[in-house]
């Protein structure tokens, strides 16, 4: 029988995800917890389940194309992909943060409403989420030009690329240390268990078992 492949994001979220895996009865091999290991694919105590550790956006890509059957992915990434091939099946209630519009401290007043933003006929935004940002501002009747960056978004306004950014905010420290302020929350974000549409049909029983064990673990 084909093994199921579960994609998880590298980085901070793993600290919150590891206890969930444990409570769900999924124990990855030792190397999974070794930060200096260069392995990408890991076996688990379940003989029909392997885990891959990849970047958060790549979790969605692997699941979308069926390379991975399941994954853990932020609601931010899900909204950016907005793919029919990806089923979000369970809110894991970890990785809580928000996706927000931010500007330079001197750009605009905090808590501004849409109408004051709207007075900017054309706003330019640096973000990892070009489609989400474009869609969000189009819904508000604001024309937004987006510049795609993959990290260090907060530096873009200082370097003259744009006036605003759309990025994740958790503690707010990154914005503060880069002289920026949060202007509007766009989305509340938590991590979700996601499943590839075709895999869900083909391996329905096995995948449902995994969903139930995560549900019980939350
Ligand atoms: C995220 C996000 C912000 C920061 C916000 O970056 O893109 O830069 O965290 O967190 P804070 O409000 O607690 O300061 P991450 O650390 O994931 O790295 P990245 O820039 O490579 O995406």
C-alpha cells in the first residue's frame, strides 16, 4: 500500500506542532527533531505515514499537486492559494497571529478606516501574499499594486519600494523595530490541517483516522 505523505512547515510553528503530533500518536524519527539534520523526509512510528519538512508556502504547493497527501498550513497561505485541490479539514488552533496592512509610522494615522485609505488612488504594497492583498483591496474598491517579496517585507517601505506592506503580525516587535505601525487587520490566522482532494477520496479511511486523532489532540 502507498504510504501517506504529510508536509509540515519548518520554523517556529514546529514548537507548537510537535506536542500535537505526540498527542495524536504520531512520533517522527529522531532526526526530525535535530535542527542540524539536512534530511527532508522522515519516517514515523506509523508504517504507512512519512513526514516532509518544507517551507510554509511549499506545504500548500506539495498538497495542491498531490505530492503530499496532508499538510499543516496557515490560513494566510490557504487564502493566498485559494485552491480547489486543497481541503482545509481542521483548525489546529496553533500559530495564532494576524495578517495586517502596515505603514511607516509617519504614513497615516492608526485605526484609519477604508475611506481614508481609499483617498489614496493607487496604493503600492510589498507582500508575500499578492493575490490575497489584491483581492482584499479590490473588494474595498481600492486599486492595489503588489510587489512580491519572500521575507524582510518590513524593510521595503524604507527602501522606497512602497508605502504599505501586508504581512503577518504576532507580537508586533518586527513592525515596531522597523518604524512601522499596524493600520488594519485583514485576517485572523491559525494553522489548519489540509488534505489533497484526490488523496482524500483514495485514502479516505486512513486520512479520516489521522483527522480524528488530531481532533482529539487539540
Ligand atoms: C514573520 C512575519 C514578520 C514577523 C512578525 O516573519 O513575516 O516579519 O514574523 O512577528 P512579530 O510580530 O512577532 O515580530 P518570520 O519570522 O516568519 O520570517 P520571514 O520574514 O522569513 O517570513
